[in-house]
C-alpha cells in the first residue's frame, strides 16, 4: 500500500475572513472540505501534517518592518542568509502567541481525533527569513526533524495538499514536495488563493511539473 500524507497548509485565523489580517478571499470555503478529509469514518491517513505560519513580531516579510513601504507592495531585500530577492510585503500576520497565528478551532478539533498521526510544522519563525513552504519549517516537538526526512522515515510516497493560500504557501509546499519526488496532488476545492491570476498561474505551474489538481467526484476525490 502506497502511503499518502495529508498536508494542511496554514489554516490559521489571520488567513481567514472575516477578521484575519491577511484574509484570503473565500478562505473559509476550505473548512468544510478539510473537515470531510479529517472524517475518520471515510479516510485513513497514515500521516497528517498541519503547517503553521509562525512569525516573530517585526518579521522581515511585514510591511511594518520596512516603513514607509505599504502592504502588498514588493521590495528587494537581503535576508539573514544574504540572499537578495523581491519580497512581497504583508500586513502583520500570524505573530507568535496571537490568536491570528492559531489554527482554526474546527480543524484543530478534528485533528485532535487523529492523535499521534498529526505533526505540526512551524515556519517563518526566524526574524529575517521568509518561509512559504511547509518543507522549510520544523516539526514542533522535535526541532531538528525536517519534513522531508520525517515523511521518508514514515515511508510516505504521496502527498495531498490543502489549505491557504494557493498562490503562496500551498504552491511553495507543492513545489518542495515535487522536488523531493513525492507524488503531489492538490485538492482544488480545499484551497483558496490571494489573487485569482496568481492562483491560476500556480495551478498551471504545478501541472506542468507533474503535480495533479483534483476536484470532487461523487463521494471520493478523483481527477
Ligand atoms: C502566506 C503570505 C505570507 C500563506 C504566508 O500562508 O500563503 N502568505 N505568509
Ligand atoms: Zn507569513
């Protein structure tokens, strides 16, 4: 039996309408679909990863850290590794210890039923490093364990990715999964993006790299 891990990306209050500081349009639409995927009577995931964007205040990606630049503008910056790149500047979001950084309670409640099957991965925890991909984070209770190594140790060969936002963290998580040679599927009804154009571009890019984008058919998830 080929093992598939479910990766739930950044389903946190700051990415959810109506109150999130970086609310993804229609982001709440992913919640019932993710609830369904976490229904133990229907699904038998051997591994579930829940990623959590988890920034210190003053994070390098926040517009407020680069006055007078505005949120959603871009700026060329140099990060802690000396890498120079164009960063999209964001409103402050997912600040460690705040309500906005918490995973939605309906998802958290459903995850609790899966016990040790679930690992939480926190990312973006370094003040001067951006991290969109769940593969750039660390499993919280074993800070030296990287996600690729963990999934390989669990003999996972496929990943199914859901969550927010399609054009940033979902995209980058899927690109990481593909480059680590996991068979990679995005469950389209369970993702939403910040920009429609970028979301379509993300789907095209993933398809061109061998990722699968699937929707719902009947009672199962099929292509
Ligand atoms: C995300 C922007 C900034 C995401 C995280 O989860 O897609 N987007 N930080
Ligand atoms: Zn972030």
